[in-house]
């Protein structure tokens, strides 16, 4: 699954799934534009990629800021020449029951998880259309498919990403650009590490494969969808959930 010669922009690349995606795409031969808020973590990631013979550059960016998205996307194209692959991974949670959820927490999650993906797509699509090749991969969630109590904002944002994926797939298919989503299940990341042990054990009982997923499990799916081998797949949601949700 080669991505040699391609430039991949990965948001939320400093840790967890985003970091694993950046490493995997670099391993597949892509030049990685790693974007996230933490310059220190980005520097560490870029150092690891270049130290292994790969190509990468860091671009500090808060996806909740529209102007930063515009500035960084222009900078990536200016510095690296193009953007062939976009991985919309950046995401946050602000969990609370709806009856107690603050409007600010609803807005923050929707802006970071969904609106930022639309804005990033809008900024890179011109580059993809011009070269008549592109891969857009949105990291959604199993909870965007089945819901989760206390995560109305998060589940809504991730369900929205699925709709965005399908709409974009139809808009740009004629230009040889695919748009797909990857829906992770229960994955061991910083976002899930703070969950209680009882919650983890109960969640594990719902996974037929009997283990918690890793960021690398998700990154493998992303690398496949970014490759030429996936050229006839678009508008698809690829579940990476150990069988937690089927059908």
C-alpha cells in the first residue's frame, strides 16, 4: 500500500490515532504535513519520521480557528507543493447529559470535530481537483453510528462526519478523488485512558474480538484508503471496532 510521492495532511497528529496515521503514511512513502496544537509533540513526531528516513514537516494549528486552517493549508501547499491526502482526525470530547450540557460545550465539540473537517476539505480540494487525484479520509466513531449516553455533542459531530463523507464522495468522484470515513470502536488513546476501569471492562465485553483496539489498527485502515489499492472505494465507512457494531 504505497503512498510514495504523495503529500498527506493529518490533523490532530501529535498523539493517539493521528500520530499513528502520520507514522503509517510516512512509512508508506508519503511526505507528511503534521498539524496539531502542540509544537513540542509535533517536533517529536517529525523527528521520529525523519530519523527513520521518512519525510515530514510540522504545522502548528488549532482546527477550531478558521483562519489558522486557511493559513496552514496555504503554507503546506506553498512548502510541499500540494496536498494529495487529507486525514481529518482532530477531535475533542466534552461529555455531559443533554439536560446539563452547556451550549459552549456543544459548540466546541461540533466546531472542532465537524466544522473543522469541512473547512479543511474546502481549503485542500482545489489542489486535488487541479491534479485530478485525491484522498479525503474522515475519522468518525462508532458512537456516530450507534450513539452514546452523555455524548450527544460528540455522537452528533461524528454522525455529521459520515454525512459529510458521503456528500463529498458524490461531489468529487468524477475527478478521481475519493472520500471515505474510518469509524474506530474502543481504542486505547489518551482520550480513553481517563475512563474508569469498570467502564473499560464493560466496554470490552461488547467487543467480540476480546481486546481494545490500538491506534495502529486505525492507521492501517487509513493507509489502505489512502492508497491506489482503494481507488474503487468511496463514500464508505470502514469500521475498525473488533466487531462491536456489525451491519
